[in-house]
C-alpha cells in the first residue's frame, strides 16, 4: 500500500514537472504579448491594460423573427479595435484568434453561457471554408463546448456561396442571405422546447443571424439567442 501511494505521488509530481517544463518552453518560444499592440506582458493575457481599456462594451439588441420568436443578440464589444483585429485575423488563416474571441465571450458575465442546451455555429459555404481552412464560428463554438459542456451541433448548412456581407448595402445583405440556410438531416424532436445558442464572430445588420434563426424556428425551440464577439454600431 505504501509503495503504491509513493508511486502515485511520484507520478503526480512528474506530470506536474512536465507541465512546468512545457509552460517554460512555451513562454520562451511565444512569450506573452498583447494581441493588438504587441507589448510584452508579465502574464499571458489577450491585451495589455491600455488596449483592453479601448474595448467598448455594447448593450444587447433584439431582432424580430416572427410574431412568436425574437432573437436576442449579445456582443462582447463594438466592431472596433482591439477586437476588430482578432475578427479580421480569419482572413490571414489565423484560427487561434477565434478561440481568443470565444475566451472573451466566456469572460463576459452578462452572457450566462451555461443556460443553453445546444450551441449552433453559423456555417460557411464549403468553398469558403476550404479556402480559409476553418470556420471561425465553429472554432468559437468548440471552445465554449469544452468550457461549459454544452453540445455543439452543426445542424445548419449553407445552401449557396453567398457574397461577403461586408461588400453589400443593407437591402443587398438581406437578399444575399435569404434562404441561404437549411437544416441538415437530424432528429428534429431533440431540439423541441430547447434553448439554442447561435454563435458568430461579428454582426453588422443582423441579416445573417435573422436568416439562420428563421430556419431554426422550424425546430420549435423554447428560445434562440445569439452571441457574437463584435457588433457594428
């Protein structure tokens, strides 16, 4: 018994030592730095105090879907730097920034992420995802799934290769994503009377979220809420 206990303690200490060595080399190879200005930091934070002070919190907004359903949208910040830089990093093939945005979501107490049954990322068309190498919304959703033990479900698919919303006017955006989404072959009864959480990185006019939520109401959920990293004001 004493031998087994000693062996367990030794093994536990060895794993602790390995984690410390791993952290040491990680800090040497990629020392903590602000993700916006690049200032080196004493501890691993996303932003230095000066850049973090420029994060502009925004109040939630509501998008009317039908007479019965409305979509409440929470955002960490307005679509400005320093978070804007993390959002745009997807165009440079940086998937790490997606997890960093999700981390900021998790740190926001007003979002109460533990109150949902399923996380549903906004999908990309397969051509755009193949070009980019990942779906930023899915990467964010997977981080939140791991942290809150809420199942992420890819139950929406993009029916057509829509234009980038950033290049369009408000009316063009609405037309661009109209009927752009559909629900995959799933057990629809699983989602009835459940609380669904839509995830995306940025909201401008809300046309994409509206189109996605309009499709999801076919599942007859109890509620649909959306969380984005940034919202354009």
